[in-house]
């Protein structure tokens, strides 16, 4: 593919990335930065998973989201026309959604673009700080389900391990993306 920018594009291959060791890279906005973890396709298209940083006072021009967008606010407050979202907010914007995102104080986000195609997907806003983790048996592992929909592969959850807990060996025949949030306690 001409102009292709593939980063960990082969989802059949295991990739482990230390985002703290990565440099911030420019985005199309001069005050928004990113660290791409996964990308397949041309430079500003195709599925991509990134950590994104908005400098204080940053904004992005209005734009659409072909194939949807998922955001988890890690730090600060992220905003768009629909509201303000503090750290712990989970946002799912369906295919065709358009907005002009910004951050007055600055923020850091975990973002997945072009990975939620389907015009029948709901727009969702969740405040995980007000949600509860549900124990998974007596394993020391608990889960906060955030999104799944019949008819579509994939689901999004926060998983919490109690100190000293080791998860059971298991498989993921369709792959799995895991983003580790050290010290995120939730409720």
C-alpha cells in the first residue's frame, strides 16, 4: 500500500510497548500529541490505537469519525460539544459522529479510531469513577464491563487485579489489546 504507516499491524503477532519510553509525536493539530501503539493504513487513516495528549487550551478542528471512536480519559478533562469528561470517563462515538474536541486544562487519553464500524452502535458516555467492579469468582480479579453489543466482535472492560493476583492462563483466538493503568483503583 502506497503511503502505508503500519505499526504493530499484524494482530496475530504479540507486541508489548512501554508508552513511558516513547516520544510524543505531532498530530494534525499543533497542540495535540500522540504515541501510536497500533496503526494500519495510510498516515491519517486506517485503524489506530494511541495515547493522545492535549496541551492546555488545545482544540481540534471539527471532524468526523468514520468507523467510530473510543476514548478513555486518563488524566485531566477532555471536552467536546456534548460535555466535559474528567479522568475515568469512557466515551464511545459511533460511525459518522462529528465533533470539535478540546481541553481547557489539558488531558491525556487512550484512543481507538476506526475500530467500531456500524451505524447501529450507540453513542455512550460512562463515568467509571461512579461504577463498580464486579468480582470474578474468588480469583482476586474483578471486572467493570463498559461495552459489548450483540452482532459485533469485541468488548471493552476494565479489569482489576488484587495485589499478588495472577490471572489464569487463557486464550484469545481473535486477539486482545490490553492497556495497563498502574494504580487505577476505581471503585
